[in-house]
C-alpha cells in the first residue's frame, strides 16, 4: 500500500495563529513559495506547541479562486466592477473622501476595522483618521467582543489589560468559567485547564453557562443559569462570601476603595432568591462561592457570554468584585482573565483601535492625552476631536441615517457579524462611498462596495499581534502576496499620502510603523518601549509591560498590589440587576442564544473553505430542548423557521437537552451570501450596553415553528427568485 505523499518543506518559520485570541505559536513550512504545512510551535511560551484544528487547514484557504487580487472600482452598486491600478483606486477614493469632508465635515467619514489587523495596521489607520482627517469615527469588530471587559478593567483596576497570564493556569486551584464555552472557542486554554485538573484533582472547576457545553462537562460545579441572570448569581456569591466571613479585610482595607458599593449590591441578593431567578440550585451557588474564596488561587475566565450583553459592564464588575473581595488577584494562580475573541483585539486596543481611545491606552476625552499624541504626530491639537467617535452599532446607524456618508470597512465582514443586519445592509446601500479592503471577494460585505482594495493576509506580510495574556508575537512575512495585494498598513499609508499627508505617512516598512507606535507606549501601562522587531525575532514573544531593552517582560500586572488609579487602589463597583434579555411573549416565547462552533471562525471566509472543518456542520442548525420541541411539534432533523421582531432564519432542528427549556441556540457563522435565510444575525437585537456600547448578541426573543413541505418549497422558490434578482447583470 502506497504511503501518504509527504510535501517537501523549503523553509520553516515561527509565527502566530490568525484565529482566536489565545495566540497560539505556529511553525509554518513553506514549499515552492506557498504555505504547505502548519503545526504547533513548542518554543512559543503561551501555548507550548498545543493547537486546535483550525490553523492546520490554513494552507488550503490562502490560495483560492475567490482571492481578491487587484483594486476594483465601480460608480454605483448596480454597476460591474472595473479593474484599476492602485493609484487610480486610491486616487478615486481619496477624492471622494476629500469632497465629502469639504461638504459635510470630517465626521461624515468612518473606518470600521478588525481584531485581525496587525498592530501596525491598527496604528496607521488610527493616525490617518484621528490625527490627520480629524474624526474619531474609527471602531472595530473588537467592539463586538471585548468592549465590556475593557470598561470593566478600566473602571475597576484603572486600566485595560488582564492581570494574569496562562502560566497562572498551572498553579491555580479553582477555575471560574462564566459565559465561555472554552472547549470550543479557546480550546488550547481549555486543554491547559484539563491538564491542571489532571495534575491536581482537588482543583475545583465552576462553569456558568445556559447550555451544557463540552466545557460544562468538565465542571465540578455546573450552574446552567437562565440567560441574563449572571449579575444576580455574582451578587449572591459575594453575599455568601461576606456572610461566611470569607473576605480578605487586609486586602480590601489596604488596596481597594468603594467597598460599600459592592456590599449594597450583594446584600440585596440572598442565595435562595438568586437561585429562583437564575433557575439553579441554591446549594450550588453557595458551593461555588466557597470554592472561589477558599482556593489558594482562583482564576476567572469569561468571554462573549459575559461581554455581549446590554449589561456586560455590570457582569464584568461582578466578577472583578469577587476577586477584590477575596484578594484573588496580584498573586500567582489568581486573577480576572477575559478571553479575547480575536488574534489582535488586545493589540488593537493598545494602538488606539476603538473610537474613544488613542495609542497607549490614552483617552480621547483627556486633553493631556490628546496633546501628547498631537505633539508626536506633528498635528495641531484641534485636529484631534475631543469627542469620541461612533462605536460599531451607532456607526452603521449613522450611515443608514445619512449622517456618515463614506465608510471604509477593512479585514472584517459586518454584513454577517453585526447584529440586526437589515440595518447594516440599509446603511451600505445608502452610503455615498463604501470602500471594502479584504483578501476575498465576493463576501457578504464586498457585495456593497464601490471600491475594493485587495489586502495581503496572514503569511503574506509582517507585523506584530498581542494575545489574551498580553504577549507580543512577531509574525514574519513568509510568502509573497498574490496579485497586487498590499498590507493593510501600506494601503492606509498610500491613502494618507494621496490625501496630502505625506509628512505623517513616511512609512516604507512595517518596522517603522511599529517603532513609532512602541515609542508612544513609553511609561504607559501597556509599555512596549523595550521591544522592537529584532528583539522579538531573537528572543521570541514578550509580555508587556516591557519598559526597557533588557526587561524580560511581565507575567503579572499589579503584582505589587498598586493599581493605575489616582489613589493607587482598585475600585469596587455597584452591580444592580437589570434583565438584558429582550422580553418574550406569546408571539416570541423563546430566548435565542448565539455562538461559535469549534471548527469555524467568525464568518467562515477562511475556515469555510476547508471540507475537513465544514463537514461536522455544513449547514446552520438550531438546538432546542425536547420539551419545547414536543410542544411545537418539532422532531430532530426537521427544518424550522426561527423568527424575531427583526427577521427570520431557517435551520435544521437539533433536539437536545444540552439547551435548557425556554431557550434555543444557533451558531452565527453563516451570512446571506450562503442562503438568504441562513443568517442568525437576521434575528439578533442591536441593543447595546450604555457604557461599553457592546451589542446584546447573546439573547433575543424568538419563535420556532416547523416548516412543512409546502411551506418549505414556497420559501425555497421565493429565496431563489430573490437571489436571481440580486445577481449581477454583468
């Protein structure tokens, strides 16, 4: 029997995974100018060679028939695209920007970026828009995943950035996993937790999730709370800790303030009351609180189930309050650790990649911060608008309302990933100018573009990214980009020059961009000033702060128990309970929860190209509890229609007790390009947290009904007619 063909490798490179925020180190083999093999890098300190399935199938996603290879332009969305040179395409777009700004002011333009940008991409786009054009309308899809954690960290600890690192997993004795299906979404972190549990069977794992996920199966204490009841649970846990004398008075008195704010919230939630509201057993709440407080080291991990909420900040405050009350912070094996959704969402925040911040975790509203950046950039202080720009949901609303006339979307696919996508589509139809910068075409978003900029992607450009544990990794350019694709930072640089900003956009390579940015982090919490490309290439990844060239990096923030606040103390916050879930009623009696699948990534522009990754779930599905399915006449495998107050979706029913009664679950990866009624975000609400502006993507009210044969055929016919009408005329 013939053996499996072995692909020869010409050269191996050490790099970083372009998917989730775990930031796995990769070894990549290149053959004949193409990425041929991907494996884990044992030398990367964050992940030690561990890997999930997704990056192993990157080679087949990089060279595809739908790669966007050349700039293209069209005068309106019904016209065919025409190939253009870079000078023509950038000149056209820059002239449109200039005219719109002249007619309506700088706030009439916006850029929507991505946590898959390199830090250099983020920094250059921010400098262009905030420093030179004069608007803060730069936001990113990180707003959809990490904004609530950012606000929680800043208002509790004084700065963004998770205090612990992955090394703390190896010595923690209690893991509090809330709003995270870590096994599916951050599998390498999950495997490290499993290893710790195997090494120390007495370690306690607490999982809080409305679904019985793979993560929950590892739990010693599983709390399947009703959607939106996280805050009562967290308050009740603090109630137990207070009433049983498990708080750490020395830490509270010496290193915190506003303790009474947390006490008042906690005392209003007795465990029995919270148990009734949350739909869990009272004894489990008590057991979870005791394990959290008594452990020698407790690590909390959370992700979208906490952050994607109209009360996401309160949830973050509730978690951090528990850590401050028990001194489960500023020591090995302990701390509040938000699991970043995207590979460089952390680096983007450091570079100023949200509409309310500037590089180095500086704030738009702070005049001293604006002056520091303006002075370094060489622009007048008044160039930097003192008012934050439009965050993601509001940005598309302003485009739909005609207030923002031009929007530049780069490295993301919001027509799939944003909530309530009818509003997003309406916005892009109304905009005078839509620029889409991507590696692929068509996508759901490129369909609405007037200008297409072909971007180099992972493996085709160099730069740095920062993972969830604050570790900076250098990504080398390993292969040449196809066609005329350029790195995102270079496209922004060329555009800046075309706008007349040559002095500010002198960059000839990514290293120059990084050096300028890293200097701006000097003496900031996220200090990069001791880092450059050469050091990262020689020494490997480093955890910030790294304030000197000889500094080894920092495994823990706030190890000295001093926090970057005016008083040097961390702050407790009140956590009032407001149900974030859109109200159910007779017409919409169920709560929809959305999320990711283990083998897919965001909107599947890369992972969807792999047969190996799509075969487990080739089509959308909806999980429903057996009791709900019986009431509705739904059998396992039936096609069903899911409807909300905003739209509908079609999916296959999976009848399972994993999802509790009264709620359903759908993955969000599919968009309308793969079928008009396949998008979960046809359904979701665009309500946002008032402070973080992060949308409520995790819960909305829906109905689910079976589609009988005649209804299904009618729907198929209507869908085919709509898709035929939407086909390009040329």
